[in-house]
């Protein structure tokens, strides 16, 4: 099992950028499928982006073209670069890791992202 710690959240104005980081420990990071999810108040948790052990990526429709997921296996870290942020991106963002499928396995504690003027 892998332990995950997110960082990089905060308050940003609409149109701004943030980069989230998720540091992993406790297992062979490079073999894991990694994902970012988010959950806004009163809404279900949704997939934001995912990246395979080989570097293939996938994105939720609402963030395509604005967000970029990447990983640095040497640093056991996955990133989420968020550009052109909108108020509707406001949520708690969670890191996820599993060897087989997104949405299973290990979760971080979450980091709050607030987009507001």
C-alpha cells in the first residue's frame, strides 16, 4: 500500500493557476496508476485526471485543455498543473493510487482549492 500527501492548494483568482503535488511513499510508485479527483460541497467526487505507469493521460471533460497531469517517478510525485481556473473548479482535490484501476486503493487527505475574486 502507498501513502499519499497532497500539497499546493489555496485561494486563487479566476483565470489564475495552481500546481498541486502528491508525494507517495511506502511502495513502488512507478508501477502505480495515479489520479486526481475532486469533490465540491454537495456534489459527488469526480475524476479530474489520471496517468498510467507508462505516462498515458486522461482527463475529465470539464478540465480538458486547462489541466495537465504529470509524474516524476524519481521523486515519487504526481502533479496537477491547473490553468485558467474557474470558480466551478473550487473543491477539495484528492490524490489516488492503485495498481489496477482509478478510484480504488489509496487516497490522500485532500487539499482545498478555492477560485474566487
